C-alpha cells in the first residue's frame, strides 16, 4: 500500500521538473546570455588581445551608442508600433547641436555648460522629431511604418542640407571628457547606462509601462479599460525621439563633431530593431523585455566589433546580424509551439 501510494506522489512531484527545465532552456534572455559568453570566449581565443581592458572599454562605448535607441524601439514595439526614424534623428540632432554650440566652444565657455546646453538642445530636437511622427500617426492616421519612414527621410535630408555633407563643429574637450572615467567605464558610458536602467524601471515597474504593454497587446481592450491610447502613443514616439536625440549628442561628444552620416550609413534604426527582436520582443506588440534588449544590443556589439577585431570584412557583419535575427525568430516560434503543446 505504501509503495503504491508513493508512486503517484513522486510522479506528481517530478512532473513540473521537465516543464521548469524547458522554460529555462527556451528562455530567450538565458539563451542570449550564453550566446554572449560564447562569443566573448570565441573572439578571445581567436585573438588574445580581445581581452585587453582597452578593447572592453571600446565595446562598452559602442554598446552605449546603440542601447538608447534600442530601448526607444523597445517602448515603441511593445506598444504595437515601429520607429524607422531613430537613425536620422540621431544624425540631424548631432549636426544641429554641433552648429548651435560651436560658438560656445569657440569662446571657451566652460565645457560642462557646453555639454549641458547641447544635451538640452538634443532633447528638444529629438522630441520634436518624435512628435512629428506621432502627429502623422495619431492625427493623420498613417501607419507607423510609413509615418516614421517619412520622418526618417526628412531627418536624413535635413542633416545633409545643414552639414553640406561635412562634419559640423569641432570640440576636442568633449573628446577628452568622453575618454575619461574609472577603469574601463568612462563617464559618458556610465551616464548612458544609468539612463538605460531608469528606462528599464519605467518599462516594467510603473503604470506607464503597464499601459504600454496593454496597448501593444490589445489596443481596443486598452481603450475600453480607460487608457488614453492616443496620448500614450504620442508620448512613446516623443520619448523615442528624445532618446535618439540623446544618442546624437552621445556621438557628438565621442567624436567632437556632428556628422550627417551618424546613425544613417550604419542603418542604426535597423540595428536597434534587430536588438529588440533578438532580445525576444514581438513585432506585433505586447511582448518585450528590457533585459532582452540590453542583451541583444550587447550581442550585436560584440559580433560587430569582434569580427572586425579578427579581420573579417565588415560586409559580413550584416550577414551575421541577419542570421541572429533568424535564430531569434526561430526560438520564438519554438517557444510558442512549446506553449501550445503544454
């Protein structure tokens, strides 16, 4: 009797184990973390210089140049939209800010004042660009893809017109400051990561973030629940524009000038979207994780820098990024199929 009664209990107790194991193995953030570690080890084995402190500092800086617009795309995509304009917003913000604050640099105004003025201007310009996209979407009822493509084209064109195709301004003090910090973490990187952490808290631990996921999951139900969908979407695109503007300021500080090619020639908008998708977000909205986006951006940064570091032609980077997106999509499909089976 005791033997027969113990078997069902052990069976019941052991039943959840495979399910828990399956959830861990198919967790996209967990898989991404393993992939990130594997990539670091791979590039380190191929070239031992990859583990130098200077190289990791460069990796963190390149990662920081991607992470803000990737988080911007996370907010937009989880709300059921998409933003193709973040790359050109980065470019046009960089050249406008560089032109505006160059007189301050020329007259030897305190560098902290110069950077604060530039950052404030970047926030305003980026917010206006995001607001323009929001206007096209919420008032003129354009789909987000078309609306943000319009903003992208306008921004890229303005950046070329304003800059005449040449770098704008020069601020060597900004370059010097961007390289200073503690160990491999520069002050510029530290500020970007702090902003990223705050945005992660907003996305997952505030009412605003819950509204974002609710709208992305079911806009009609969100509206029926009393959420002002139009106002929220406007705020999301304005936020995305602000983050793109801050990214433009980031590149100005890093290079000491503004350039119309920043964020455009390297298809920053597509790379940012790739980071979000690789991180486990769904392009139909309602699903996404801040941690996944951060890991996705880290993987893309390590791949891009690592391939160059081992002398692989840069043309292969897009191929590898495409393969990573395909793998992420396959993993999402496997997870959905696994849920249906259970």
